[in-house]
């Protein structure tokens, strides 16, 4: 790898204002000030609804102009003076969840939204403003998680054979992992993932299986449910996955779930478009006494009824994951708990200039093991 020059420029994909076309801008290389790391971005995922964020369909709050983004896989270019372990050249996971260093209530996702407190908005507007849809990003030191490149990327016996760019699948895995951890899902428990045919739902099924849970995957698309079961079974032969077709009849779907016996937990990753669907109500109705629900999606507000109360159910809302969750997930990946090499994920990579195509593709290229990314 050629040494980076502090004077060189880089290209970034900029959202000038909500609803406007994005454009490429040339920027000058940032310094690594204390508390920061400058990273060369190798790949950064595109959400299935990334376009909706930048055209205002999903009214996420952020100030413009902004370099769009998400999390990323990158390589350290420069480190600030307070870095003790990270060094130039190191492969890192760049986590987009920024947390206030002196205010635990300040949390936001850079390139996606600026959070809801005065502190998060200050940090998002004045310090950690620009995201990872760029060749270079300056990121908080603590948001760079070192990756064991030898273990993850070598093709020999010691390595797992992943390409460094395909490691962006950590993005899909990390979100549901945060939800599953927040309700303490344990090996041997049974967890319903609903809906399971999307990017995060598919990965939720994947990571729950890697945790040793039995998973009941719910979805409307039976073909995709079958692909999900096969895909995960190939990489995790011990995976125990059942599927339930969402029929739209709440009682029928509850009975289908209960036919599998005791259900301990539910992971919800419903998009706003599923507001009228009864799948989450069915899953909650099928829970055992004291069962837990992780609400990560957008339809969880109407689950509290007499059944909820009389069965001592517990609902926990979760934004993303805690930092400890991410560190553990990286360890699980490095430990070889997922499929090796190309069995982990099939990524479609796009150049920054092809942002329209990337956003289009991300709306349809969904489901387990599928992800769209910018690879600047
Ligand atoms: N809490 C957090 O931190 C967090 C983080 C990231 C995302 N999320 C949430 O997760 C959601 C899913 O994201 P994604 O990228 O996985 O989306 P996605 O890939 O587009 O998947 C959407 C899923 O929802 C299902 N669905 C859509 N409309 C439905 C309906 N009317 N009835 C039943 N199922 C329906 C789809 O089923 P089909 O396959 O049948 O279309 C698919 O399984 C997001 O919308 C977001 O709100 C939350």
C-alpha cells in the first residue's frame, strides 16, 4: 500500500440538501487530531432505505450539506496522538454509532441522523458531521474496531477467507445482534425473528443461529424463507431454523408458531411499511410467560394488551447495539462461528459515482447474505 500524503485530496459523495441529487466533491485530506483516526474507506454498506433517508421520505433529522454514510470497513491512514494500539495500515471496522464522550444521552448515526438531544446535535453538526461515503473519513478513535486481518482474510488453514470488503456484512449482523443481546437470548432458547426475509431480519436469523438459539423465521415470501434456511444451514450446520409463513390472519399465524413449542423471545425488525401487518402481534401472542421482545422496527407500539400484562411479558426497545456487543460480534466472526469465505455474504459493490444505481439495487437486493456497498 502506497503511503498516504497529508496534502492529497479525496472524493466524497455529498447530500447538499434533502431531496436534491447527490454529487461528488473533492476534499482535502484531514488531520488526525486527538481522539480521531483518518481511515481510507474500502467499503461502506447501503441501507435498503438509504435513498428514503436522503430524499426525505423517512424524515430522519440531519443537517446538510453532509457526506452520506453508514459504518464501513477501512484501513487506518493516520492516527491521532492519543492512539495507543491502532497504527497506519491496520484493517478496522468503522462503527457509525457515535456516542458522546461526556454525555451518555448523546447518540447518533453519522451520515444517517443526528439524534435527538442538544448534545448529539452539537456533536453531529460541529464535530463528527461527515459519513463514510467517501475515499477518506475522519472518525472517532473509539469507533475504529481493529480486525484480525490474518485470521479473517487469509485463504490458508488459519484464515477464514473473507475479502476485506465483504466484511461489511458485520453491518447487517451487528444490528440484530444488539437486539438479541439486549433481551439476553441464550443458546438453546427459541426466538422468533420477524420479518426474517429482509437484510436485518435475515441477518438476525443468522446471528441468532450462531448464538446457538433455535430460530423461527417469519415472512411473507416462502421462497425467500426456504433460501434463508438453506443459506444459513450451509454455513452453520448445527443451525436449527423453522419457518412460518405470514398469512395475514393473526390467529392462524399464532397457532403456526405455537406448534413449535415453547417460544422464549421475539426479535422485531419491521419496516414502517408493515404497520398494518399482524405478524408481531402473532409472535407476541405465542410467547411463553415471561417471554422477551426486542423492538427494533417500527410497528411495536401496539403490542401491550391484556395478554402482554397477564403473561408478564417484557419489551425492550433497542437502537443499534452497545459497543460491547460489537466487540463480541467481531470475536464471534474471528472465532469462525459463521460460514467461511464467499459463504458469508454476496456483496454488490458500486463506485461513488454510481450512487443512483446503488440506491436502486439496495431496495431489491435484500435478504440474508445480500448487501450493497460503496467501494470508493
Ligand atoms: N433499531 C435499529 O437500530 C434499527 C437499525 C436498522 C434498521 N432498523 C429497522 O429495520 C427495518 C428493516 O430494515 P431492512 O434493511 O432489513 O429492510 P428490508 O431488507 O427492506 O426488509 C424489509 C422486511 O420487511 C418485510 N415487510 C415489508 N412490508 C411488509 C408487510 N407489509 N408485512 C410484512 N412484512 C413486510 C419484508 O418482507 P418481504 O420480503 O415479504 O417484502 C422484509 O422481510 C428498517 O425499516 C428499520 O426501521 C432498525
